[in-house]
C-alpha cells in the first residue's frame, strides 16, 4: 500500500523577467513544458507582443546608464553573473537533465555557460582597444573611431542548447554596453528562465537584460518590426524567417545579425566579433591647433 | 550706440575681456585658404593693384636712415612710376620721429601723409613719460599719424589695464594725429591673444590696429590680420565706430596683397576698401605691384631693373 | 545687432572678374556605351539617355541605358574575372593595380575636375580641391591594404565575397565611385557599378582610365541607367554584396529586396545632422563651419549640417554673422574658380528644394536668403536659412538636400543633445565649444556615425564614415571600411 510522501514538493513557477522584476505574462496564457517521457515539468509564460513592448521600454530606459557604465564595471558584473551561476551549478544541471539532456552534457553546458561569462567579462574592457582606431588623416585634425553599443538589441536565442545558447548571446551584447530583450529557447526554456534569477542576483541593473519565454512564430515579427529596437540577433529560423525578419527590420533600418549555424558548444563561439556584431563605429574629428 | 564723429573721444572704456570670443587656429587657416583660392583676373586685378598702391605706407625704419635716404623715399612716394600715367600715390611715408621734419619738407605740396613710429619703437621698453614725449615730438615735427607699440611684456604678464591705460595716454598725446596701435603679433604668438589685444587697443581709442613693427618674425600674416579684421567688425557692430587695419611686414608681393584685399572685402565689406581704413606697411610691395600693373598693360613679364628702388 | 549705421555692405564695389576654368583639355565623347569586360559596348536594346549640364541645361553626351540583360552580362563578366583572375592574383599585385589607378587619377585630375563640375554642377573649386584629390587618395589608401588584410582583423582569415554590386548617387559622383571601388578591389572582389543617371560622366571617364591602367577585363564594370538598372544589379543572383549610397527610402527598399538572401550589404543613406553651437565657441570659426556644413556642394550632402542649434545667448549674433557671410558667397557658373555655390544638380532636385522653401514658410518659419544675382539659364538656389522653426517642422525633420538650413535655439546642454538626437537619422553631427570636457560629452552623446567637433564636413580615406539608425548600415573608409567587402572566416 502506497504511503503519502513525507512532504509535498513545491513546484517552481516560471515567470518572465522584465525591468528587474518577474511578472507573469500579461496574456494570461501558458505553455506546457514536458520532460522526455511526456510528463508535465512546468508551465512557462506564453509572452505576448505587449510583454515584448514592456521589455523594450525597460531596455530603452536602462540603455543610457548601461552604455555609460565603465567597461571595468561591466566586466565585473559579467564576472559576478558567472560567480552566481557557479554557485547554483547543481540546480542548472538538474534543470537541464529534467528537460532531457544527458548528465554529462548538462554538466558540460553549465560549465561552458559559466566559462563563457568569464570569457566575455574579460573582453568588456579590451574589445574597444582591439577594434578602435586612430586614423591618420591628412589635415590638421585628430581623428579617432571607437565602438559604441547599438542600443536595444532583440535576441531570438537558439532553441538548443537552451542555457548555453542564451548565455552566449547575452554576454557579448551586454559586455558591449547594449541592453536587450531575449526570447528564450522554445524547447528548453526552463534553465533560461532560471538564468534570469541569476542575473537578478548579480548586480545587473534592472532593464539591462529582459528575458521572455514564448513562441517564436508569434513574437518574431514584433522583435523584427519594433521601431525602438536597434538590432535584432536571430539564432533560429530558415530562409523564410530570415526574409521576414529582414523585411520588417528595414522599416527602421534595423541591423540584423543571423547566427543560425553556430555551434555554441564549439570554441569558435568564443570570439570578440560577437561583441562587435552589435556595435556601431563612431568617428570623431577635432582640429589640432593653438 | 556710439558714433564715428569724434575721434578724440574714441575710447569706450576698458573692455569686458571675459566676452572676447576664443579663436580656433585651424578654422582660421581654413578660412584664409579660401581667400587665397580666389582667382583675381583682368579688370578686377588692375583695380585691386591700384587700390593696393593707394593703401601703402611706404616705410623706412632703420638705424642707418639718413635725411638723404628719407628724401629719396619721399620722391618715390610722389613719383611711383611716372612712365605709367594715372597711378594713385601711396597713402603715407612712415619714418622714425627724428626723420619726420625731413619728410615733411620733402612732401610739401602733396597730400601724402607722414606717419611716424613712436613710443620707444620697436620694443616699447621705456617709461610712459618718454613714450609720450616721443609721441609729442613726432606730432610737433609734423606727423599726422603715429604708429605706437603696445607693451607686450605687460600684456603677456596679464597686465591688461596697464596696456590699456598706456594706449589711452598716447592717444591723448597724439592730439589730432591718428593713432595706429601695433600689437606685434609675432610676440603675442597665439590668435587668442591677438584678438584680446585688438579689443584692448580699440577700446582704448586706436584709430587703426596694426600687426607688426617689421622687426620681429613672423610679421603680418593673413591669419592674424583676419582675426584683427573680425575684431574690428565686432567692435563696429557694438559701437558703430569704424577702426582701420594695417598689416605690416612680410607683404612684399602683389599676389599676396590681393589676397589681403579679398579678405578685407569679404570680412568688412566695401566701406573699408579705402586708404582711410586700410593700409599696407611695406617697403618693397609698391614695386612688385607696379611690375604687375605693367604686365597687365603690356602682357609682358617685367624685370625689377626697370623700376626705381627708392 | 545690425542697425542702419553699423551694417556692413558687401554688394557693389570691387568685384571679381569671371575666372572660368578652361575646358579645352577635356574630352567628352558624344556617346558612351557600357563598360563591360574591359570594353565599351552597345546596350542590348540600343537605348541611350541624355546627360545635361545643369548650369546651362545643355546636353553634354548620350549615355547607354543598361537593361537587365546588360546587367547580367556585366555580372557574368565580373564573376569570370573574379574566379579566373582577380581572386587568384597575388594580393600585392592586386594592390599595384589600385595604386596605378590612384596615380593616373592624380595625373588627369584637372580633366576629371572640369567634367565633374560640368556634369554635376558643383563648383570647380570643390571638384578640384576636394572631390578629385580625395578620390585619388582613396584608391591610394586602399591599394596598400590589398596584401595586409589579415592584420586588419585579428584572429580572422579574411576572404573576398565575390562580385560587388554598387549603386552610387549624384552628389559626389567620382568620389563615391572611389569609395565603392577601391575597398572592393583591395579586398579581392570584382565590381559592377552604376553611377547616378544625372552624373555618369566621371565614372565613364574612370572606366577609360581603368582600361588604360591595364586592369584585367571584367574586374570593374560600369553600367549606366536609372533606378531600374540599379534594381537589376541589387537583385541579380550573381551579386554577392550590395553597396548603396542614396536616399533612406531607396535604402529601405533595397534592404527589403535583399531580405532572406545571402547577399551582404552596406547602406549609406540620408541624414539631418545637428550642428550645435555653444555660447563659448569660437564664433567666427563656428559660422564658417555652419557655412561649410550646409552650403558645401549646394547642400547636396547626406551629412550636411542642416539643423543648426545655437545657444540662446549668442543666437542673434550667430544669425547676423551667418547672414553677413552668406552675402559673400558667390552663386553661379560652376566652372568659375570663384564660385562658392554651383548649380542645383537637376530640375527635379530644384523643384524639391523650392517646395521645401514654401513648406517652411507655410509652417510659420521665417525664410532668409542671400541676395545676389543668379544666372538666367540653369538650376540655381540662393543659400537660405529658416528661423522660427521647431522640432515639429518638416524643414527640421526631413532631408532637403539643398542649401537650406533650419535654425533653432537651445538653453542647456541636455536640451541641445536631446533635440539633436530626436530624429530617425544618425549620420553626422557637429559641436562647437571651447571647452574640451563638453566636447567629449557631446560627441559621446550624439547618436551619429561621424561627429565633427569645432569643424565640419571633413573627409579622409583613413576615416570611417557611415550612419546610425536610419542613416545606414556599415562604414566606408578606413580600416573599418574593409569589413564590408570581406568574409571573416576563422
């Protein structure tokens, strides 16, 4: 005869992350996430265009402050995120495993995610030196080109690997001073949403990173068309989505970055060009005289 | 608003130096390059060359000057190149105070002005009393224009009130003679200081402001002259009083002088395009202008051997 | 302020006699074919169009109208040249060809300058002192990159993209051709370029020069035509990279046309730059910067400083000085060496500018235009500015592309910055102040790709140029300008 459990476990409610808070979706709609045997793991928010809009407002509001934060500070905050993730390593491994990832792969992905944060933490105060230039113009002017963040970046994160893919796209964007709205993996969203809790505990100012869960088919057009988004980074979709994103992006000459075939577990995903993708080049002239 | 009527009461008080605008050297160079890219040809060149002749203060300021030399210079001033009829005469001859009487005698019966440097020219390193005596002596000997030097040492030391008061005093000593105030821009070094010194001089009552003594390099440049012209324009806008301009030293060929005229026209407009308001302080410019005029008339390039030196 | 007694008089008096640049030395053919695969060829359909001198409205030449079949031929020639010659050539040798173009352009500068002014209406002083020397310098700069590309992108192995399809505007015809062709060739690509329909001649002369330089046939192809020809290039499946300079409206159409494809693209689009003058600025140089900002090249400049913001305490002074300075600007014959403002490029553009002058007045703006005579024939516009306009005015918001300045005042730093950035454009900006710290805060705050501090409208081959927001994607010039023509593999 079965006996009642000593204690009923408390299930976690997965919410979205906007402006440093954890609201439920305003749509009131949810998506069921099952384990590999088909049993319900959790419900996640099926974010709406209004959730996205709110997230963009938060990201825009946070933009000037984050862009102005010193490179040293951005690096330290990225490092802090890594520390917090390391501290909750077991939780994330368990979450990935629950979603069907093997034990070894789950451990590797969490480790890679932590290491990737460290990698970009280190870049925060260096990419500028690598990509900037003092330009030897012929006239009596001092002329230099520096990188500046594009502003608000909308990211369609890769479905797989859910955590590592999200971290690999968030880290370079914020290392470069952008604020962002990311749509988490559709198939492996749980660890991504939990990652928002790590961010929340890591001195990342409210609004700098906003994370939604939901359906790409519903949200991608809004990510691409929103007139206050400066760039869209798209890690999913075929030619059709690419056309849709680029067509809508043209309305405000949004920059589009496609990272479709990237193997996020590969060392090739470790490079500062991922930061540069969401940077503008600004050139300044000044006379040299007495 | 001030008026232009009373020269003796030209001082308008110590200027508010905090309102003197800064000057950007590279921007000035670019503007000057635009003047220099003007192409002055044919009739407008002839008109310019004659205008330049009429604006020249024919100058000799040397320790070796003698009455003989000064008389020769005056002869040249009267007879620039008699082979070419219809030429204007120069505006003035410019000499040391002890040569003024000689020049006055030599120029009798012409309306060529006599300008004299004074105030312990060229350094200005003397007492105010001596400078005033120097000025009075030149005026009494017959100079109608006095070219004074400012105390650059005091200016560079920030003693702007001293510099101002000195100009006011010399102006008073000038009586009816016009006062040209030499800033010696080559010792001021920066365009910001040139602008500031121009303001001081005009506010203290200068009738003209002048770049240089000719004894310090660089002497006149288009850059410093532009800054001084702009100061004159702004002074005119705020007081209604016209002040004249005299670049001196280093303007030895006609082409450069034409560029100065272009700069004058495009900065201050037509009203300043007369010897009353613009002078070239020069010794060898006149002959180059004459050679250019001859070339324009004959189409043949000229030799200096055909134009009298003094 | 100006009163009757202290106004300066600039008109009348001593005037500059006409000083026309000689055109004896230039050769313009009565008809030009398409430059494809190293030869000038007839267009398949045999159609031609006129290119006229906007200062006289007279025809200069007839130029081939390229249809899709001609574009196809050009792209195929470029592909063949890419695969068989250009991508296989040693980079250093490639560079030597580009150096050779630079040198030959310097040698023929006088002829190119005169033709540029004849065909486009810009003053000879600008073609002679700016457009042509800068075009040559651009080739010279990028030539040297050809065998050094791996040093430009640390950790990457750069490779060319293939065939670059390039569409350029009428405001800087030869210079834009240089901006497009030089980095493309240095990076190892081949080119199909279309000059604007109103200003094709210097690009065609460049084609002659390139043939004389002995470049392998097909490396550079120049096809002439209007918008349809441009679309045919942009949409041609054999083109790997599109580079466009022109209006934001067309730029958006191109971005859409390319959506979903694999072509990379760079866009240099419109602008409505803020030029901000603080009370502590070197006012006379600022006024000169305002003039260079908006009246350079008749205001046909995407980065023109078309919105002036003056701090209130010096606004009257600046406006007065500006209007005085405008009286000394000479509008007229582009070939006259003393002309400051030449002919408006086309009838269409002149009509558009005139419309905006009416719009500005209808919106309540106060229009001031320089006095002075205009020639009877040709397309002309006196330099103009509006005061009494605001952020909501169309003449403040929209790109006029003519010698028309919109002046507003501001009180505080934050107000100036906010108004400056309150636009969908972000190509350039200007700031005038004597205070270093303020310069850096303003240049950091402006959302624009090029910021001129205490100067304006300066260009150099080493200096990257390009916009934020709706002013474009990507950079041209400098090390950063190479990026657009390379694939950065590991």
